[in-house]
C-alpha cells in the first residue's frame, strides 16, 4: 500500500495522523507512507521524530477579520493554495499513492482536493464533534469521511460517505497502571484530580484551578496534579502566591509545567479538569474518567464546545463556558463533586461506555475496504 497522509496546524491533527500511519505499518509492514505538511509547521518535527518521510509545502490559512493587512495576507494565502496544489501534484507523480488521507488543518485542503481531482482514492478523518471547515469543504470530493461520533456525522451534507471510527488514542492509555502514580505520591483514598490546559496552558482554566486548590488544600481530601503549560507558568505561580499556597510544601498539590507521561496520570485520576480538544475527549473516554470541561473559546467554529457536549449528553462530564464562569462558584461546585466518589465513578463509566474502541484499526479497515472496493 502506498499512502500519503497530510495533517498540520496542531497536535490534535498530527498525532491521529501518526497513529493511522503506525496502524497501517503494523498491518502491512511493506507499506510506503509519506507525510505532506507545511514546511514551517510543527508537523515536520513530529513526523520526522516518528521516523516517517516528510515533504513540505507552503500553505497558510485565512484571516477572518477585516483589515488591509488581512486582505493582503489572504491574497497571499490564495496564491499559496495554487502553489500547494501544484506541488502536491508533483509529489503524486513521483510517489504514485494508492490513497491520500487528510487528517485536518488547512494544509489538508489543497493536498486532498488535488488528489481527488486526479482520481486518487481520498479519505478525511475528522477529530471533532463539529466538523471543521476543511472537512466541510472536502466532504463533497472525497470517497470517505471518518468521524469521531454520530454528532459529527449529523453535521455533514454527505452523510452516506461517513463512518464513525472514533479518534486514535495512544496505546499507553490502555495499559497504564492506576497505582503507579497514586503510589508515587501516597495518594491513598484521596480523590485524585488531574488538571491541565494544553501544552501552552490556559489563563482562564488556571484561574479556576487555583480557586479550587484554595478550597481543597486545607481539607486533605483531594490530591491535585496540575500542568500549567509553558506560557502560563509564571502567571499561575502568581495565583498561588495570591492564594497563599506553596505547592512545594503542600501534601495535596503538585504543579508541573508539562507532564510527559500523561497516560499514567490519567490512569491515576478520578477527575479531569481540562479544555475539550478532540484528543482530550477521546482520552477521557478511553480511560473512563469523570471530567469538568472548560472549552476554549478561541477555536474555529467553537468546536471544543461541541466536543465537550458529546460527553455532557451522556452524563460523563460537566461543561462550563469560560465567558460565563465565576471562578469561586465553579471551584465550590468542583469541590462538591469530589465529595461524591460514587458520582465520579458513574460519570467515568458513562465516558468509557461511549468509547468506540480501537479507532486506528477501524480506520485501517475502512481504508482497506475502500481500496478493495468493499
């Protein structure tokens, strides 16, 4: 099988693409897989670190706010779509793919569209419960649209092309031992809360977390691990000083900038407090953990809200929109939730029940079926 995969922009697009490639290589070790992404995007380093060949093209998204600067930027973006399409065709000519798979980000648009015009089999994998603009622009032209859940398929015009497969989750989330982290920190029977706002961090989420820490730290009933993110590290330290909390001295709080072994912390957790990116929601489902979700308002089409609501609808998560949050009131609600271990277990079980299974394998089977004419 000769496969081109294209993805870019965020880790939420790139990591599922890597998982799909890994599954194809696992099932068919003789497959040739090539990634196409932005020459200056984060996808280049992630793909090459995972030992896949990479071809870079130049392409940019569009600015939506009206200004002279943005108009000029958008003119350049239109030009780069043309050059990206031309570059993609050159790659197709030399690589001769059997199939082209788009996993999101605006780099997927011209690559997948060019493949469809050349009558190459095409698939897009949408990670969010509300399909992004790239998916909605491409769905008419591709052979298959692979969706995370039924909510996503319901938003499509060409529903007959849709297959629900879920989102690929790192295998570590299935094998991680619950007691590894709990034993390391002598958690005992305390409720374990894990909170984070992504690799860069979130000022809004950090304020809620700090207010919650101020409530639970004196009670000794909650053990709380928080990842601040790179950009919010200093501001969170200031919040800790305002609340007169010293994480270094506290028995109940640990604060990190970044957590690399996230699967182990998920396994230990009774409650997750986080944003609602597509991968985060899939990881919550895979591990079966209760969650309090604060969707980022700074994303296209407010898609994180739709991701979060997919869990709220099955009573697996509480969802709060950032613009409407009162930090102290929400902190009180979260503390009340941690007092109800039975409710936490029930929410976690509901999340687990909604997990679609081995998404990477389902995606491979869909691709194989398309190529075999099934």
